[in-house]
């Protein structure tokens, strides 16, 4: 009989913890800025670090935050730079 009590106790405890984790995942969720991925896709993807950032993802994050300019990306071609500037102007927060 004690084994049944222990199993029931563990099932109830597991259900309560699962429910609490489900609520916490909804309340504490962090929305990512989709613009970073879009700008990252427009960059050349060399991850050279020539811009002073740790690769193209770092550069994309800086561009979206507005703390960097696309002119710092040396391997990026002029038409791609213009496209990124236009995208960032149209999609300001």
C-alpha cells in the first residue's frame, strides 16, 4: 500500500511541477527580433570580423540595434548595402 501512495504522490507532484513549468514558459518567454535574422541573411556571410563584430550575426544585431553602420562591413557589395539600409529604414521599431 505504501508503494501505491508513493506512486500517487509522485504523479501529483510531477503534474503540479509540469503545470508550473508550462505557465512559466508562457510568462517568461522572450520574443526575438525577426529583423536580425533578415539582416543576417542579407550580409555576405564570410564571418571575417572585419567590421569589428564577432561575425555576421554580431554585425546584424548591431545594425538592428542602430549601434553600427553597414559601411563597416568591408566585403558587402554596394547593392547589398543599399538593400540593407532600405530594409532597416522600412522596418524600424
